[in-house]
C-alpha cells in the first residue's frame, strides 16, 4: 500500500511499515551493530529493545510501530530509526515514504551514515572513535570517544560543530593542549573556508562561516588573513581533565559519497599516553556534565535543529 493523502494529512502505510521494520530488525545480528550476542539469545536478529536503544527511543513506542499502532513518527524519529537499523540511503528514503514523509534531499547536508562506515565504527570499542561530517558536526561517538572529547552529540544546530564551539565557547578548548590553540584555530578556519568555497554561498558550510564571522573577532581576523590549506598534524595533544596529557595519533577513514569521516584516536603501545588511554577506558564517561552553548541557528531552523535541511 502506498501512503495517500486525506485532506492535507498524509496517511502512513502501517502494514508496510511494520513489515519493513520487522524484516530489517531480524536481518541484523548483534555483532553487526557492536552489541554482544550473549549465551541465551533466541531472537532472530535484533530484539525490539535493542533497535529502540540504537534509535534513541522507547521500546514501547518502537514496538507499537511494529504492531501497526502508535502515532505517526516525526521526521527526526524516522531518521533515528533509519540510522539505528543501519539502512542504506535508498532504504532510508523508502522508510520515510512508508511513514508518510517526503525523503530528505540528498546532498552536502545529508547526515545519514552509510552502513559500511557504521559497521567499521561499531567494531571500535577499545579506542576512541567518532564520525563527523564535512563541517565538523559530530554524528556518532563511541563510549571512549565521548570520554575523550565530551559528549559532543548532545549539541544541536551549529553547536554540533567543533568549529562553532571553538570560537563561541571557551570550554571547547580546554581538552586540547594550550600550546596548540592558535594552530587549531587556524586549521578550523582553513577548513571552513575550503568547504564553504566548495559548496557555495547558499550551503550549510557558508552559513556556518557567516555566523562565525559575525560573532567571533578571532574567526574574523583569521578569515581575513586568507590563509589556506593548513594541514592537520598526525598527532593531536589532548589535555584531559581526569587522566592528564594525551598524545594520540588521529587516523581518518572518509566516505566520499556522504563526505563523512571516521576519526580513530590511538596511542603508541607502551607509552604513557597508552597507559592513560587505558585508564580512561576504565573511568569511562564519569566526567563532568557539559553545558551546550546557546546556538541561535536552532531557532532559525527549528524544524530539524539542523541548518542544512530546511529554509
């Protein structure tokens, strides 16, 4: 059944949606999404509560969708389910249609992570890792990644970008070695300039640059210096509030179709940083709640909390 309009409302295909969700849930194995299998698993594929957890929603609500009940999921919720089920872009778009929504436009503002990159990410449990888009917005972090840099997935709008936080919130710099702050500021501005030029004046990257140009004298000064092609060093020096100084190598795996990067942070074996990284894995995220800086872009683009997907 194809979703149809009833007046101005679009009616969802509840039967098709329930079947689609169940089939994709049963096709996924725990190890496909970085979950332990356990000794007494009887379910075919993932359990409903596991998909709900991966999609950041209640098990009760997700179960209702599989039982052809419940309210129509919002655009944000559909996107979360698509990511939790590790759907391809075509599968994600079909899910949007089944739920009575238009699929998101594909392009530079599409933050759906493709399954291949997610499969690699899900297997990285012993070292910090995160997935970011081309303007530095954090899309996914593992537990150690959040312990290293803070839970940066909790921000909304442009505040999800390290570049935005770097120039608007002094706390964003506290986890990086102070001697590197000037270099890192130059690197972030250089990247912002490169992506904005590539994507054009109407892009999300250009809007971020314009916002920072208006708000930050430091960003404005660096932008007006016209410095280009600042290269990232292989080693990043962190100043962690619990374990101290960390010297980590940053490896990058790029998905060229989505312009997403998987960043993996590793320490030299038997080094002091290696020992401290192990200590961080024990401590986990028992760190400091952090406040999200106010980001006016969330009010400019309230529908998605994502300035690249509306307007």
